[in-house]
C-alpha cells in the first residue's frame, strides 16, 4: 500500500504537466484515487476478517481461550483500514495543494515563454537573412534589444506575499473552537503571534493546574513540552527544505501533533491555559518560518523572475542556432542533468525509507520487529545485557525517546554492515533507470512523434506515475530546438548511462546520517509506528500499554512491574513500593497522588480515576523475575533518583540471578 500511495502522490504532483488537464481536474484525479484506495483497503480488511472468522470456526487449538478476543481482532482490522485510509487521504491532500500552488503560476509563465520563444525565432530569421555575417557582439546586442523590448510588452503580474501569520492564527482559533469554548476567552486577548515563540519555552507554575505541584511533576511537564517543541521544529525544518509554497495543511499538521502528544500526557492533567501557551509558543516560531517559506516561494516562482532565469538559456540557444552548432548533445545533456537526474534522485529517496523499514522485519531483525511483544522483549533483553542503572532510568522516564534511539541504532547497525544501504540505493536506482531507458526506447519507436518537444513530453508522460519532473526545466529544454531527433536520442542514451554511473558514485561518497536526514519517510519513524502502540504507560508502574491498534477502548498491560519503579512510595516511611498493580487493585489498600488531588482513594476504585485503564485484580500474580531482579539490584539508586527511601526488598528477590531474569522474558 505504501508503494501505491507513493505512485498516487506522484500522479497528482505531475497532473497537467504533460497533457491537457481540461479533461479532468486535479480534484477528479484525487477523488478517483481515493475511491480506488478505499476499494483496495476494503478488500484487505475483508480478507483479514475472513481469516479471523475461519480460525474460530475451525476450532483448533485453544479457541475457547481466545474466544473473548474475536471481536477485538475484528475491530483492530477495521481500525487498521481507517488508519491507512486517513494517512493516504492526508498524503494526497498535501500533494494536491502543493500542485495547486504551482499551477497558479504555470499559465502566466507559459504565456511569457511562448511570446519570448516566438521573438527569439523571429530574430534568428532576421539575422540569418542579413547578407553579412554577424559577430558575436552584434548578436549579443540584437538579442539584448529584443529581450528588453519583449519584456516591456509583457503584462506584469505582481504577486503580493500573503500574511501567513494571520492564517496561522486563524487555524489556531479553529483548532481551539473545535475543542470547546473554554480556551477561546484567553485566546481573544491574543492579537497576533509577533511576540510568541521567542527565547526558550518556560513552564510557569501559574500556568499549571495546581499551585502545589512538586518539582518532579514540573520537570515532567518541561520534558514533555521540550519534546513537543522539538518535534514541531523538525517538522518546520523539513518543510522549509522543500521548495513548495506554504500551505495551511502545515499548521493543521502541527496542531494535530501537539494535540496528539498532549493526549498521551492526559495523566498530567494540564489545564487549558497551559495548553494554549504551548500552542501559542509553537505557532509563533512556526508562523515566522512559514512566512519565510512563502516569501521565498513567491520570489522564486514569480513569472518575471522565472523568465529572467531562462534568459541565459535563450541567449546561448540563440547564438548556437545562428552558428548552426550541434545542439543535440547540449540538449540531451541538459535534459539528463536538469530533469531526469533530480527525478531519479527523488525516486530513490522517496522509496529508500520504506524499503529499509521493510527489510527490518525480515532476516536477522525479524525476531525483534516481528510484533510489539517481540520488540518489548528485545528491548528488555538489551537492557539486561548492558545492565546500567542510567539506561533503565531513561527507559522508564523517557520511554518514547528511548525506544526511538533503540530503533535507530538497530537500523544503523543493519544498514552500515556490508554496504547494505548502498546496495539498496543501487537497486532502486536500477529500477528507475531501467524504466527510463524503456520509456526512451518506446518513444523512439513511436511514429507519431516528429520533434524533440513531443519526444521529451512523451518520455515524461510515460514516467509520470514514478517520477516527478519540474515543469519549468522540461519546458526550458523543449524550447527553441530544431535539432535532429535521431542524434538527440543517441546522445540521450549515452548521457543516461553516464548519469547512472555518477549517481552510483555519489552513493558511495555520502555517509549514513546525511542520507537518513534527507529522507522524507524515515525508516525509524515507520518502525516506531509499527512497534510503539498507543504509548500510554500504566499510571502506577509505568509499564507500556500492550493493546493493539490505535482505537482500543482500554489500555492494558499483561505483566505489571513493582510500583516503586514508577515512583510509588509509602507516605510515611517514603520507602519505594515493591508490590504490583494487579495485586493492589485486588487488595483493600488505598493510594493518593496528584490525579486524586492528594486524597486517599481505594485501589479497587482505580477505574474512577483512570477510566481508560483495565487492570485486572489478581492476588496471585507477582512481578516477573526480570523486574524483581532489576529492582533488587538498583533499589538504592532508584530511591536516590526518585527522592525516596529504598524499598524493603523481599529476601527471595535478592537470590534471583541474571540468568533467571533473562529466562523470565521468554
Ligand atoms: Zn502497572
Ligand atoms: Zn493503550
């Protein structure tokens, strides 16, 4: 489905470049593609549901044990379809607005260039008709005169940059309104984003829900905010590296990221004013960067500027034509360097991340990445092998960052070995080059094509599902040529082979990190999505939720950890607690914390405080040998870090060996 989505996106990005787009609008194309996606995904969903049902009908194995999960499995399959369709819709919508942004200018640019081309050809005819030979300086002069005259006749469309800050502010208002009215009152005081998002974001106590927050909680809020801000900065940075115009989907994407992150930290019970101040901060710096992106785009795509950029090409083509120099080689070289090569490079980088992620679930890493459960086990096993307190501390405290680093490290190890990254790039390059060569062959055989312009257009059209071409560059090259088509094709084939070699050399020259930085779809992000789940941690012991799919109604952990690892301590003695959540919710004991407003609440009523969690009461289950071992070994150090007293470790825990801890993972 990834490949499918990428091809659909490419199709939209190429819409109307090499054919008349009046027959069907870009919106039609989008609708059509989305319908197809829906059909494909429904097929996949039905197939999975069919398999689940037939498994239960056959009644093999312990069907009765998993009976209660049947509906869960079916729901997961359904929510998977919805997730995929949403992500495809988002991708296509973004492509659509990028393409629309470009199309605004293309009409004007075409008129400018058509006029100029005619003038250049007229001038060429005039010059050739003159009896005496013209020197280069005479030609330059004639060209310059013609250029100035033509430019002065063109109607000059001034493109005014838009006020992006206001648009961002508007999107933020909509975002707040959709969440209810409580926030809009404070928001009304905000007139613009000018003063927002400078310096460092500071978590003020007055912003938080409660004045008696302890330092630890404040620190968690700070860490969360820094994390959100970083992710948004990364997003803005990626956008400013592309050459597209600013689009409102950018800011709505950012607001979505913030809302999603805030939702995973619901347990912090942050108030609306705090959320608003964080959003204002981020929208502040983002809107300034987006304004820069927009201004840059307007400047680069101003039809006048574009024409000026082409002046050099027109001029050298004109001189070349006058002297009847061979244009074949020059044109073929330009077409290869300016159109085919960037399109191929994009093809490789667009696909590389996905292919890398695909490779991570087969072969030697499949044992780790096969499922969320196997992933959890490998992470824990790695921690045990290394056995450093600081690593465990990070793992529990910054679970998400830890997991991301872990995944990245695995990917790096996998692809740095045996030149695997380069081999993969070469494989993709070969795919692209072969399609290109085939398109050239086919166009060569086509009797209807009788000039270079038609030839180039046909090639681009044949490749439009795979490669994105810059219309400006294709146009620039197709203009002003009465070159020999056969010779042009010969030269082109030769340049394509050269390009292939050059690109392969460039793969060798770059290092892993810089390649990964360039990828829009990063393998570590794809892997993370695969193994991460919902990311919620048990409110007591901090073990991560194991329920599948994004849409589960209750978070669930199969084996909880000693609660002290999640900072739980006895009130009077301050000693860390060793028992686990499942036995606590069975017992008649009580707990208090920030979420209960520091009032005692019976553990049995935990679901009134944490309605999203399902912790089944069970007096018999103990913590796994793994966590007993970790807690026994690092008891003192956890206590220090958590500002508590060390736990009374049951004596049997102290006898557990590392081997036993390791075995308990299986
Ligand atoms: Zn727990
Ligand atoms: Zn969950």
